[in-house]
C-alpha cells in the first residue's frame, strides 16, 4: 500500500493519450473521499451488526480477525496523520463505542479478540501521538496571523487525533450511558441519551466533516460541559471511589481476567494507565480535563490488582507515571483550573503509592525539583505514616489530610519547579501556535 500524500500537495502527471498536463487534484480528492466513506461504512456496519463478530471463515478463524488484520493493521503504518483520523473516528471509535458482549458460547472468545485488538492498537496510536507531539514541541515555527503552513496543519491534525484517541479510551472504559449522566452533578437530574448513529450527517468533503466542528453534536461531547466545569471535575476526582463506576462490559471483563493474572489483560490495563498519565503531558488542556476525573479511581483499581501480583514491579513503572504528573503540572501551570486539580491528583497518587513505592516517588521528587524542601516532605510523610498506623477509626479520620492541606503541601513542594527559568522556557515552547477552536476550519 502506498501512503497518501499530504493534503496540501498538488500532483500532476503526463497524460498517455497526448502531451497535455492533466490536473489530478479532483481525482485525488475523489479517491480520498472514497477511502473515507469505506471506513465509515465499515465502522457503522460492524458496530451495529454484532452477529458479524461471531461469523467464522473456518472452525478456528473468525472473520473479524481477518478483517482487522487486512483492513486496519496492515495499513496503519502507511496512513498519513490526516487519513488516520478517519480510521480513528469512524472505524475504531465506532467499534469500541458500540461493542457489546452477547450471551453466547463464544462470548469470552470474542471478548479476548477485542482485547487483543486493543492490545495492539492502543500502544501504537499512543506512540504515534507521542512522536507527533515531540516533533511539534521541538520545532520552532514562525507563525503569523493569516499564514497557513504545513506545520500548522500538522498541529491541527495532531490535536484532533489526540482528542479522538481520548474518546476511544473513554468509550472503552465506560458504558455509553454514563455520558448522559455526566451533568447530573450540575443539574441534579439524571439524564440518559440514546446512542447516536455515527453514520448520519457525513459530508462528501473530508475537510468539512473532519474539521472537528461538525454541524451536529457528537454524543461524546456531552463531556465538554464537565470538562469546562472545574468544580465538577474536582468532585469527580476526589469522590471517584465513593460512587460506583459504570464500566463497559469489555472493560469489566478485562478487570475480571486481570485479577486472574491473564497476561493479555494485565498488559492492556497497564497500557491504559500509562496512556492516561502520559496524555497529561500533552499541551492540549482539553485532553487533560477529560482524563483528570477518571485517573484516580482507575489508578486505585489498578494498584489493587497489581499489588496482589507477584511480579508487580515488572508491570508498573512508578517513576515514569509520577514524572508524567509533574511534567503535566509544569506544562499546564498557567491554566488555573488544570493546575489546581493536577496538584490535588499528585497528592492523592503520592498518598496511594507512598507505602509501597516511597523510594521511587522520592527519587523523582529529588531529581525533578530544584532545591526540594526536604523538611516539608518529611513532615508530609510523617503525617501520612501516623494516619495509616492509627488503629482507632475515629482518630484516623480526624488525622486525615484535608483537600486544602493536600493542595497547599504539594504546591509548596513543587513551587521551585514551577518557578524555575527552565520551566518557563518549557511552557513557552509548548504553547500551541493557534487557537484550534477558531482556526481548524480555515486550515483544514
């Protein structure tokens, strides 16, 4: 398969019938639209006809396995970023969003097939996004108002890809009905929305449909109101373990077999946790806001599972995850809402891990923070230790660190990092060059 060229390129070739130069742009546009439509149809067809999951080519080979291998994975490396978004948005997201486990003899087999698909797909996309962001953040772009360049388009596509990938992960973790309940903390009303068919409203033009601001509101955008409401995010973040998390059937199955030490489930769960933390380091605050409310409850669940595993150290890289938290806070330091909740999350994660992984956490703090206030850190650890060792339930509750104390402690510990000249330079280098909500349409 030959990869498509960039959307801004202009290709001409010599006609075989004569010596005339033929403009090939219309043909290329047609082929691009055909490519898009094929993936949209495939996504809709397989998402809403679950009988296809159980269709076999022979006794041992499911049709969906060959389909994913030939239609998706064989082409991933050849797809440029702007074409990859069609695959993410209209094929992969639809697969994950509408997946349901039917009560059949093959239920567990199909579940494992989908987990195997995600086990390959999630790390690949995450690595590709990380590479794209690293490339953008290390490239100096002299962007002027009204100027459209390949770099600006690449940045727009990178943001859109990241947001679609975030949505795929959220659909994998939670049932779709949770989207309708997201605003219940604000309105006091439990609302549920029916699933929206992804097949309607598609434009013939790739540019018109994939600019991220389509004429209709995608169901996943129910999260936007919560993402922009910092109080709601904080409540979700801090109370995530006090309310029942409505996990999807596939995610629930993965948790079940991970507790049985399934290598596939443990590896995929580790990928999900790693992705949640690593996405906090991306410059797009939209992604940070979407992941902040769910990281703490999922991390507690993950920690509970791996703590019972014999070789837990081989599954989790505590230092890397904690570094992601500090890097994310440093990058989004000027965003007051993100900043507040990031500090709270760092405190909760430190308290969650300090008993078993205190050495790794402290190494990261010493290596990352210039002139670390060791006395304050030791006081914080002593407070945690005394609270955990107290056998009296009432006294333990009275000694627990309040949310305000937690944020103030973390803020004082991390202030040298946030105020350092190097941190300022990083933030200046990581600022997005354009306002995506305003200019995606014009650039794409």
